[in-house]
C-alpha cells in the first residue's frame, strides 16, 4: 500500500473518486439536491484518518473494504438525518451490501475472473483508476454510465430519469466510453 510522506498512514486521498462513485450509485436521486456524495466521502476519509490505528489490513483490497464500511455507515447516517425515521437494522445491512455489490460490479466491468493475490491487487488498483476517470467525465456522461453499467438500467429508463431521449442517452454513453479510453492507461 502506498503511504504518505511520513510513512505511517496510507495515502487515503487516492480512494476519493472510487468512494464518490460508490456513494453516487447508492444515493437516492431525490436526495442529490440535499446531500452531496463528495461531502459523505470527505467525512469517510476524515474518519479513516482519525481511526487509522484501528485498520488491521495489509492489502489495497482490505483498505478498500474498510473504507467501504465507513462509507456505508456515513451514508446511512446522512440518509437517516434527512428521513428522521426509526433505526432499521435491515436497511443498514442492505446499504452495506449494496455498496459491496457496486464495488464488485466495478471490478467485474474491469476484468474477468482473476484469483491470484497479485491479480486481485491489480483489479483493485484498476477500480480506483476507473473511478478516478469516471469522476473526470461530464456529469451527464458519468450519470448515464453509472446507471447503465452499475445499476443495469436500459436506455429508455435512463432517458426517462434524465429527461432525454434514448438516442441522446446512447450518445452520452458513446462519448463517455470514448473519454474513458482516453483517460485510462492502456492495459499491459
């Protein structure tokens, strides 16, 4: 794992785009005007920094999993703050599971089944790079890509959600994929 200049804590900021992408996929669109996924991620990274002594993992994958758990708790707390509903343990577990599924879908999109530790580490690194590249796409392209690739929505569903025609959504997806190819390093 890469460490900061002092050699103690990991360079947590490199996970920012990855966590923003996961938060964006789990946040109800109705809350987007009230809650920015970047704010939840900032809180997540702050807590990870404060609780670094509690991290027991050794690999990039374990670091990503630890950060996903913190993110899931922060999303639950943020949504609860808006909903003011009674605590529902089943809902909390479903958010954590949904974040894990989103992370898995991100990794599956990158590569077929790989099992060695070095291949798993490489897949986690690629997931972080992909999330960073997605973060640099224009908002409409990024949203269309996330809805299709991670949420499994059809062009018609995305178009209805975004107020665009299916043909316009197809154009967003095409431009988004082209930009991703430009932003991502060539596979070895």
